[in-house]
């Protein structure tokens, strides 16, 4: 590969080996971040993934098939990481900020279109997409394709978007936040949909606030106030949606790329538990993971786009209403 990329006739002696070594180092670092440093959860933590059900199977799962006299439960769909542009580009190129192959997002677009088509067929109360809408923040082609496909969702189904690190950059700036808000809308907000009171957070302001500390402080102050309003709302299910999980399996787990560092994690978990938040639903991991801290569930959902583990591309269906949440991850087999 290096010989093809650098095929000029006049080179400085020794440059090709140095360049190849640099690429290998970058690749090794990328793989270490995405794989070696983060082993998947133990097998016991991973329930079997089901294919997206047809109408009859889904009615049975939801309890709405003919002859069932029980009260059907409302449900919503949680998606994460469509990340248009990730599948067609080597991961290490994304890590080093290369723009090469950013226009190669056909596979990701197909997966996202398939997920939206399933959502239209299932007709949930709403769809929420927990971040990494695109692979490269601000890329016009990826953004246009995301919006084209998202607009295929039936207009009667509300769509709630969440900012991910690939949408506002790993270290968000005033400029990247402004660009996201101009394109996709607010990066923190709340909504009420039936029995659900949803709070959407920009977890990049929690994970890496260094360049925008005032924005991070404003979001946290808003969150404190919003939790008071949510508690008084009478909603059965108080849920938080964001991109980063606070933890994958245990609240005491070590810091790593796919969770929020422990000191910050503790602040937010204490807030959520005190306010009676039932669950935090996130993405970012490109695999499924499940954890609990007291009564608070931490639900990490696999990707619509490129998987990084054993779980296939897919989405989660969450039943709400009377009783506790019930949820299951469905894979896009046969897409």
C-alpha cells in the first residue's frame, strides 16, 4: 500500500519505511482504543439478539395479537450510531483525522434506510437516535444523506436526535456546537411523549468539556432544573438519552474510551438516582451492554451502522406504560 501511495520517482532515502511505520503505529493505536482496551461484556451479560420481527411476531411480542385481551403497551425505538461514513473507511484513518474515503457511505446508508423502513412498519410512539449520526462532523455529503433517510420516517412518528462525538468532534468547540445546532437543532432538551419524560444530553460536554466549559456548566445547570420539573410531571418513565454510557456493566468499572470517567460519572449518577431516573439509554460502544446502579439501569445499544463486536447492526425496542421497562435488541438480518 505504501509503495502505491508514494510512487514518485524521486524520494529521499528511507522515507518510505518511516511513512509505513507511522501508518502502522496509527493503526495499532486505533485498534488498541477500539478493541484491546475494551473487551466485550461477559457472555452472560449478552442476551440473544433477535431478528426484527414480522407483523405477526411483533404483535405477539407486544401483546396486541387477535384474541389477547391484555392492554397493549406503548413502545418506542432506540437507534444509535448510524454513523454514515464509518463502514467505508478504515478506522485508523478516522482516528488520525484523514478525509480520505469520507464519501464512501453507501453501506451505512443502506443499513439506516432499512432501520427506518422497519420503524415505519412497526409504528412506534417515537424514534430516538443516540448519537454519531455521521462519521465526520460537518461533512456535507454525510449530513445530506442522513437527513434524506431520516426524512423517510413517517411524519406521524416523532424523531429525537442526540449529539455524538462524531457529530460535534471529540473535543467540542464553540464552532462545532454552533454547526451542529444549525444543522440538527438543540443538543440538549427534553420532551414528553405519553408516559415517557425524555431528557436528551450532549454527553460530549460531559466527557470532554475542556474547550467549552461554560457550555458544559450551562447544560448541567439546566439538567438540575429539568430533573425537578420531570419529578413533578407525573410521567411513569423518566429516561435520559445520550451518546456515551456512564458505564458498561458496573458503576465502579475503570475509566476507558467507551465510558465516562469515574469522578464525573459519580456526579451524574447521584443526580439521576436522587431524581428517580429509571434508565439512561446510550450508544457509542457499537455493541450491547447492560448494567445497573441501584434502581438506575444503564442500557447501551448496538449500532445501526458498523458493529465492533458480536452484536449485528440493529436497534432496540422499548416497551413502556404500566410496570417497568421491557426492552430487546433486534438485528437487521437480511438487510
